[in-house]
C-alpha cells in the first residue's frame, strides 16, 4: 500500500503526493486528475494540509526561545528565565544652567524636576527634561549656578515627553491588570506612586524590582514587563512573595518619559522652555552645552534577547563568575554601555588575587562624569550587594589594538567594467565595513580567511587575493623626560627574522634629530632608533618579548612626535587568527591599510614560434 508523504509543506508537493497515493489504487489507475472535479477536491485537501503543517511548524518553533521568531514569544520565554528585555532608552545630554539676577538677598533657588529644553536634530525639534530637582546658591552678586546633589554643575537632561497614567485598584479578588498603552516608554524613567484613595494627597513610592537587593513582605516593589502588543504592564507582589500589593480603593499614578530614542542623539544646542524663579521674580536661564545628547536606543532586538536571557538566568542575581559580572552590568547599564568584559585577577597580567577586573566600553559621546558615576554605581549598587565578600572590583579601561592590512590582488579588467583603482577603493571599504560589523568589541576574533573570502566575492574581476597583517599599539610619551615604557600587545609576536623587521614605528624627534623611528635589529629582539635615511643612531633603546607580546622602551626621551602618539607596529606570530584577550579591542587603522592591484589579463594568449 502506498504511503502519503507529509513531511513537505509545499502545496504542489502535497497535491502531487495525494495524486500518487490515489493512482496506486486500481480504481484510479488511468484516471485523469487534471480534467476532473476530483482535482478541486485535491486542491482543498492539499491547501488544508499545507496550512495545518505551517501552523504546527510555527507553533513548535514559537515554543522555544532559540527558534521563536515572533517578538512576543521571545519576550515571554525570556521572562520565564527572569530576564526582562530593555525598552527604548532616552538620549541624555549634559548642560550647565545659570541665572544672572540682581537679587542679592535670596540665598538659594531651585530648578524644578521636568523643566523643559528644546533642541534641533536634523531639522526636527525634540524636548529634553530634567528628572530631578537641582539647587543653586547665590554667589553674592545675584548669580545662581544650578548643581546636582553631588555638587556638580553638569546637569543631565533626558529627551522625552512626560506622560502620566492613573489606575484605580478594584476588588482584589479579581485579577488586576495595569497596562500602559505606550510602546515608546523608557522604563528606567518610570515612577510609581500609590495613594490611599482617589482623593488622597499622600502617597507611597514603589521601586523597580530590578533595583531592589532584598525583598520582604513589606517591600514596595513593582515589575514592568513588555506584553504581546509591545505595550507595558505593571505587576505587584501578593503580600508575601514579592512584597506589598496595592489594596482595593488605592490609586496608582505612573509617570514616565515617552522617548524618540535614537532620533534625538547628537543634539548640541539647548533652549530653555521654562523660566526659573529666584525670590519673587522669574528669569530666563542661560544654558551651556557640556556634551551632546547620546545614549538613545531602540528596544532590545530579538537576537540580543536570545543571547542575553540564558546568561542572565545562569547568573541568578549573583556576581560570582566573570560572565555574571558581564550579564548583570549589561542588564542594568545598557543605556550607556556598548560592551562589558570581566576577568579574574588570577588571569590578569600581572596576576592580582582577590580582585575581579571589569572593563567598560561606553557609547560614543558619554561624558567623563557619567563614566565616573556609572563605575561608582556598579560598585555600590551591584558589587557590594551581589559579589562574593572580600572580592574587590577594579576597572581597566579598554585598550584599542589597531590592525594594519596590506592587501594585494590579481585583477582582470576584461571581466567587468571596473578599473583597478575603483576596485582598490571597494576593497578598502569592504575591509572597513568588516571591522565595524564583526570586530570593534570585546572578545571578537579576527580571522583573515573570512575577510579574504569576502574580498574575493566582491567582483568577478578579482582573481585571487592575499593579505598581510600587522598589529599596532599607540604610545603617548612624556616629552623631554626620560622614562621607561611597557607597551602590551594582545597576542604573541613573531620571532626575530634575519631578513625582515618585526617592529617599526612612526616618526618622532630624539636628541635634536627629527624623522627618527624605532625598529628591531635584524635577527634580534633588541630595538634601535634610526634616522630618516635608515641609519642607526641609537641602539639598546629597548627590546620586545615575542612570547608575552610586550615592547619595552628604556630611558626613552623624545622631544616631539608626529601627531598625538607614536604608532608601534609589529608582526604577530599568527597572522591568520588574532584572538585578543581581556580588555583589548581590535580596530582598523585606515591610514596604514592599503589594497594594491596587479593587472592580469588571463585570457591573453601568446604564440610560440
């Protein structure tokens, strides 16, 4: 007996399988299915099987985090792991706000929370607001400069419009659902206040559970979660599991910032929309930019949720392993951080026990003050409450390692309308894009073969290509002062070669001689200084250690350098794979990377007489 194959979901294949099954029966051996009404019945059966198969396949896929495609399914699976995906985040700028008055008797003044400022980005106006009260004191001449609670004159202002949503708590025997019908919320700006009655003026503030360290029966916390239509829902405890729950008759007032996220990044000029009150008079404040707006981001992507949810679950709200540090810090400070990496002090160079090292890669345009405050918050709010006792957190700033690529390729102009020059530019653009897309973050590995494969696929005129790699660190020396420097590379370096220089550098001035540079002596790891013509003027200036990837400069005293730093370029031991460790990040040096074509007319024939 024939078997109907049902593993293929294609409509035509299902119909063909049905025909094959029926034709195997003696009643339909010579039956013309295409010219009969039975063909219509087969269409209905095939369509029904096709839809059922697709539905079953989708249902199974959506049942697992790894295979789910719908955002609502991915978010739901992440929540089951205790991970709440990031909402949109506001762009934040820093400004100073001052008021010049003739009032010398008033001693202090305040800038209210949610004072508004406007800024233009790409011809579109955006509103920025303060999120807390700032105070100012009279300098004795009637001038007021507003400061944060920490005493800084650099005030953060966030892009967005203040919104309010009010709920009345019904009978607690019924399921209480509090949905905020807005998909453009920055959940970090949510404020929840619970009033005793609809007319009460006193309230109790509730805290986001992600900011809570210990929860008791009396804790007042809320959970904000994304629901299937991309709105947000508030949930509370039941009085004994996640703290105190609002009771019947209470009024819940939720305020939050509705944001345009990435669109408001890059604002640089801010105009105040509110006057400030000093004494009994109002004045227009003067606003000066400290930093452009930055940090605005869209909702966490599906791929990011799939990556972060399992690691967040494994951390279990404790910081023990290096991965725990990375996961928890990323979850709490993703609005200002691009990437995080952590490693134990035993893996550091040099080793330091009882310490966890953390390196933070901040988003562009984040101010130094924000960086400092973020580091302090991580220590006080996270490490001190979640890390193992007696284990300290120390920061190590990211170290950029630049890659210099020298690409050569054979090019046949007869195979396309491209020229060697335009193809060289195309290849350099491809290399730049490859680094921006695949590298420029912690733990990213450079594999030369992957890049060369993409280059070969750019055009049929590229017959083959080859690439040599150098790694570069940048040194900013103290001018006119003898000092010893150690420059660390993230990988092992090539051993000395009798015919090729392993280490070279950019130009500097030494002992009154301009155009000097560093290089190793052929066949040796000892370094020397050469002049512009290549003659050695000073040897024994230092050495390089191939095994540790360290370059040592001894009593180095340049009086001038070209540019802001000296570029020290070396050949790695393995040019095919560069795997940086710890806080090293690979970037491309576009100035010292080049692509060179060799024209090869492969179809040209010659006659031998």
